[in-house]
C-alpha cells in the first residue's frame, strides 16, 4: 500500500516527465495550433491581448495576428462590455482567481457571438488566461 507521500512523489515525477516531454518535442506555438477552442492571454494592467490562437480567425473570422496588442474589450459586444469589464477589474484587483462565465463577442461580420469562458487570473504574473467555446 502506498502512502500519501509516495503518491505525491509519483505525481511530481509524472508532472516532471510530462513537462520534459513537452519542452523537448513541442513549442508553445505548436500547442496553440492544435487548440480548437478560442485561447487568449491578456495583460491585467492594460487589458492588452498578449497571445491569441488561430481559432479566432477560424471560428470568428477575426485577424488573430492583428488582435495582439489590442485591448480585449474592443472585441466584446456592447451588451456584454460592462459586465465583462467588472469581472476583469475584479481580477485586476486580485478578487477573482478563476471563473467560468459567458459573454458576447463580435465576429468579423459584426454579429454577436455567445462565448462560454474558463479563465484564470495570475495576479503575480499580471495575466489572465482564458479558453472559450462558442455557444450555439
């Protein structure tokens, strides 16, 4: 029978092996390329988009390269801006560490598209990481 300490050590070794495998065989951009959900990283202090994946272009028709450096709020539908900004400023103050929520973004045709988000705020690193799916 294994002890709790042995289980923790096994989990640490498993995580280390996984991290080593990823660092040797894949780059961050490789991982972004296989993600089919919308992915982004936003700077907490400014709301500036630091990283997005190609799914933004594939699913919403938005130029994902041009999105980088823009404030994420520019892509949110008017009906979701206030609520989303309140959530974001809560993360900015460290009030929210992770959340699941829905909001509307604008696609390239200027139509509202409902997204369901899972996000986590890293206030030490001053970033918010989010993954979203389109809700039909």
